[in-house]
């Protein structure tokens, strides 16, 4: 059967491949500590009670017809207030777009800004930018990052690539690493973008920035979330923010995301979202509008939610630090934000007890799934090379009890490698 050139180029998710392996073992009755999925088990991390009650109320009040293409007015008004109160960002309702989660926002931003053949820059590892670049026919420029800077790109990493580029895709806290921009690094990147745009001819497209801050409320310890416009107000003409309720309120299935940025770009994104039919469900929009207005309930939820996430992240972090001290060839980066921890498990070239040589991060991962009943995601699933033996551990769908039981199994499995 003949399909389009685009369809022929489509690539599936490596995470789905890992999930297939896990499901096969589960069918055999095996219990796997699944730290692969960037989602929440509702039995461990339920949505806020006030939000749940608001959704039920909205259905009872028959708010079940089509919503406006850019989101219901009360929600956009309350998002505007929320942005002012939380980040001191001033965006009007015509600069805000609501959709069913953050994916349609990212995709519509790519579609609204990028022509086939345009250059798109993004760090590797990062989530799905390689796929979105392919979908719009962009020339992708994956900028390799390193653990020396917590896998966050610096201005100097990006500088060789910005000339003539249309889009720079950034995320902080970053999926898959859970690491964040420092104030200095983000300021320098903003200055680089402003410098590049000041040199462009009138009438040409500027260098835009997608700034994905979907995890911005989930930061830990001394780590502070920064955003481009707060640091450099002149960036306001060039930044499209991606945000929403999915992660900060454990509400991935509620499907309420919001983007904000220059009004003329948001208007084009709105039309694209409308054609996709990718608006958030109307009852959930009414419930989210009411919830965001209730500052006390928002803060109460976030306090308990963040403590629970930190407990799981810190448990793995402490264990891997001890593994390293014990002589295992592993490393770990301090948890900073999101629901992810960055692990190094550098056992490529080692031989398993049954004589198989582990060639790369994918082999290491599948060995741990079978031998330790522990599943992570290699950074190769996020655009990094398969020789990079760093992994994402995601704690949203795994209980602290399961994590504590898993860690000795991981150590034992690594000690078996020769």
C-alpha cells in the first residue's frame, strides 16, 4: 500500500518498545518496577480533590458542548492571573491558548513557525523535538549536551547554529533529565537570541523560542525556575511558552494545557488547534478555571505532591550515590525538578551471566528489565546516541515501596556483569 512521504518517515517511540517488553514479562506473572513512563499512577498520585469535584460539577451543569477554539474565557482570564501571581508574567487573554494538553501546543507552534527546510535547534537529549522537526520537514540540529552542565545547553553550545535558524526548542525543568537552567545560562541564551534577531533583515522571520515549562512548579531544594521573558523582557516578541496542568497537578488525563506568547503567533496556533479538534474538554476547562482561582487549594496540593515526588527521587539518588561509592560504574545527578532522575549505568562491553555482550544503552536497559525487574529509559529515546549510557528514571507510576525493593536487585544485577 502506498502512503505519503511523511508517513513513510514516521518513527515510533522507543519507550513503546520498552513498554512492550515490560508487558510481556507482566503476562508471565513477573513484577517490574516500571520507571519508564512520564505519567502518574492515579492510585499513588491522584488529582487535586477540588479539581475532581469541579469536573463532576461541570458535567452536572451540562457544560458538554464545544468550547471556544482558544479556550473558555474564565479559564484564559484565570490563567492570565495565575501567570502574574506565580511568575510575574503579563499576558492578556488574546495571548493565551488552551488545548488538550501540551502536545498540540508544541505541534501547532512548530507548524505555525517552521517552513520545510527551516532550521530547528534543540538539545539532545530532549523530548520529541526530533519527531516534531520531521513532521514539519525542518532541518533538525540536535546539539549534544553533557553531564558537566547537567545536560542543559549553554549559549556557547548553541552559538554555532543560530544563524538563519527559525526555532530554538528549550525545556526547563528538562524532560528527560529533571535538570534546570541556571539564571546565568538562560540569560546568556536570551542575549544570544536577541543578538541574532537584531542582525536579521526587516521582513524576515526572527529566531523564535519554544519554552516548555510544563514542570515549572515541580522544583526542589535550592533550585529555582527561570523563564526568558522575566530575565529579558525584550524576549516577549519571540517566546512561545508551553505550560499546563498535566504534570504540576498530576492531571495528565484531564487534558488541559495552555500556551502563551505573541498574539499573532497564538492566533495562528489557535486556528491549527481548531482544525485538529485539539481543544480541552469543556467541563475540565470550567473546573480548571475554578481551581486556579483557589490559591489555597493549589498551594496545599503542591506542597504534599512535591514532598512525595522528592521522597521517591531522593531514595534513588541516595542509593545510586552509594552504588558509586561501592565501586559500581554508575553515576547520578541531583534531583532538581520534574519527576525524573538522571542515572549513568556505564556497562557497555560487559558480559551477562549467560554470555551476551551488552553493546549499548539499549542492551543495558533490557538486561536490567530481565535480570533486576527494573525498567528505565535510555537517553537514546530522546535523541542522544545509543553509546550514551545515561538513563531517565521516572517515578510517577512506581510506588516508594517498589522503588526500595528494586534498588538491591539493580545492584545485584550489575555485580553479575563481567
